[in-house]
C-alpha cells in the first residue's frame, strides 16, 4: 500500500488524498474515488463509496488554475454533506433501540435539516460578513471612508474581527464532547494520510505515531481564504470607490462580495497547492502553511488505533482496494439519497 520508496519522500500530486471527519468516522477522497467509513457502537466498521457527479470531472475550465480550486471546494462540500448525512443516519439507526420504522422521522428530519442549513448560512453571513464590515466602518467613521486608500484599513480591521470570531467559535464548540470526538477523527484522517504518503508499514501502527496536523487541511485553507479576502476585497472596494466616488454600505458590499468568494477561494487554493509542493525547500511555503498548522491545534486531537483503523478503511475503499477483514462494505445507489 505504499506510494513512495523507503526514502520517505511524499507521493506525487496524483496520488495524494484528502478528506474530512464525520460522525464516528472519516471521509477520504483520492484520485480514484471518494469513500466514507464509520465505526458503529457494536465495534463494526461500515464503509461506503460515494458517487456523485462532480465539477472536477467535467474538464474544460474546471481544470484550469483558480477555477479548479473553486470546483474542488464545491465538490468537497457536496461530498462532505453526503458523507455526514450517511454517518448521521448510521448513528440514528444504532440509537434506535426499539428497531421501529423511522422513515417518518427521517422525512421530518430532512425538512428540519434544510431549515437548519438555511439558518446557519444566514447566521454565518451576519456574523462573519456583515457584522465585521459594519463594525470596521463604525470604528473608522464611515463619513470619511469614501477614500480608496481607506478600504484596506477597513478590510484589515474587518478581517481581524472575522478571524477572532472564528477562533472564538472553534474554542467554544471544542468544549463539546461530540465535537472533541469529531476532532479526534480529524486527527485520524491526517495521521493516516501522513503514513500513507510516506509509504510506512504496517500502516495502522505507523499511522498512530504520526502528527494529527497536516499542511493540506481544510482548516488551513479556510484561514488562508480569510486572509485572502483582506487583500482581494481591499483592492476591489478601492476600485469601486474610485469609479463611483461613494462609500458602499456593509450590506451593499456583501451583495457584490458573495459572488466573488469562489474566485478568492480559487486563488487561495492555488497558493496552498503551490506551498505544498515546496514545503521542503522554501521558507516562504512553510510560512504560508504555518498559521493553518497552529489553527489545527484547535481542530484536531491525537487519534488512537480504533479511530485510525476507520480512517484506513475509508482510505483503502477510496483507492479501490479491499478494506480488509472486519470492514463491511455497503452498496451505494448510483443516484444517492439521504443515506447515500
């Protein structure tokens, strides 16, 4: 199962994998396919391949720099939600002691889940977009901010508020036992990827020894995006002020900022991808990934063998390999569903 020789060099880009933690499990995404595995309360490991049409498979513009970053992010979010829904379904089924029909409950759950998603999105816009911008404009005196040169100051302050709110949010949820458990599987994902990319054997025992921090983590990516918005939106808003001669309100800014988020994310993705290629040779590359690694100290926990075994099962299925004894591989409907 090694993808490198005994020198410890990492895998080439086409062999690199990534993933995310789900409820009592891990989703892994490789160049072959995407899979998810979870551990049930009775100790079994259930695994499933995830099938979904993806932008990155369409080729064309979605394979080009910047656009491929946006496509990767959109595909990852969709696959991640699918994996999370499946793991939640497994947890619900395991918790149903009476074995009763829960189809009605699941139907209601879908409606409440949609409402929760919309509510969470609205709160995210309010707390991480409008409020930081509005607070920055209040502090800097909006009557004097209709100057192109002041836009960077506005976004520097708003970006600081945004990052502070994000850190407070992570610190708050990390106090919850279920979230700490999720962070342990996040660590298991990284530890397994480290061992796999280094070609270490036996994989389970060696993965337990690895660091739960990884440069390609989505947490690092989110932090890079928040930093990128300070520069990109500072430039864009400076141009808006120069052209219109007026200072847009926080709400107006959000309206034209939101469609630009995929572009900012695409640029951030290219920076992270470039840094990953030159980690061993460039201090600049290491500096780019350093803040993300520090942030991961909040979002990962060192995993033990039980969690690593789940991550390895997910990895093997994503690579099209036999997950081994003790792993039950479930069939996934082609068009999916809530449990797919």
